[in-house]
């Protein structure tokens, strides 16, 4: 019987199997990603977030979990308007972080 719901596949991630090479390389170029406290201010003010799935804190989490392709796809939806930079309580240059994500993950060579 179908009761209108289904069981979702597990989203369990084996962190021992995840390669964090790209995240570590990005952290060297852009150390601000380490001070993000995931408050959500950037996501709340995001112009693109109203129409497309864009979230800087989710991108950082994806990178930490080795989901580079998903993070790059989300970063490509950003309009680079700068609203998130204005509201960030830590003063993180979010535009530079987003550009660094695109630059670091946008090419195919191994880091």
C-alpha cells in the first residue's frame, strides 16, 4: 500500500572515505571559510536564493563533505550582488569566497 510517503535513501557519509584535498586547498587560498559560523544571514538575504537554490553555508558544508560538484553547481547560480557580504556578522568577503570556490573547483586538474 502507498500511504503517500516513501523511505528515502540514507544520506550517511563515510568521512574516512571523503577526499578533502580541494577543501583544504581552498582553505589555504580563502581562510575566511574557516571562520564562518553558519548563522544563515547570507542565505536569508540572498537575491538568487528566492528563485534558485543558493546557500553559501551549504556550499561550505558540501565542500567539507567532499561534494565538490554539487558545491560548484550551487556557486554558479550566485548573482554576486554582495548582499550577503553586507550582512555577514564575521565580515567574511563572501563574493571572494564564491569566486574562489568557482576558481578552485572549476578546473579539472587535481590539486
